[in-house]
C-alpha cells in the first residue's frame, strides 16, 4: 500500500506542477526558522479542493476519518496544497 500512496503523491504533484509557487517568496516571513535554501526547494499550490488518497486499504486500516476530513491544506513531498482562504490569514 505504501507504494500505491507514493505513486498517488507523485501523480498529484505532477498534476499541479505548472501551478506551483516557490516558497522562497516567504523568505522574510520565515527568516530564522527555515533556511532560504530549503524554501527554494519547497512549493505551494492554491486549489479549491484538497485532494486526498481514497484507497480501500486506507479505509480498512481505520483512516476513513482522515480521508473524509474537511481540511484547508495538506503537505506532501515538499509541496503544500492549500485552499485560497489560507492566503488571507
């Protein structure tokens, strides 16, 4: 199942690659917390709906609440997917 999740992460990231925005735009906000070199390798994407893996195996091991949870953002593999409302914080 781990391989299936990793494939889903890679597929999801590739679907949004052209919409991603580099997190180094927040260098001043994160100064002293995240190194600038790290921020240059991290990206975020603004989406209306947060995609989550919905595999039967995940539900079978008790992760239904996580899959069905209403979230405004999620991170995976140096990518942050967030809803537009998070940009107004």
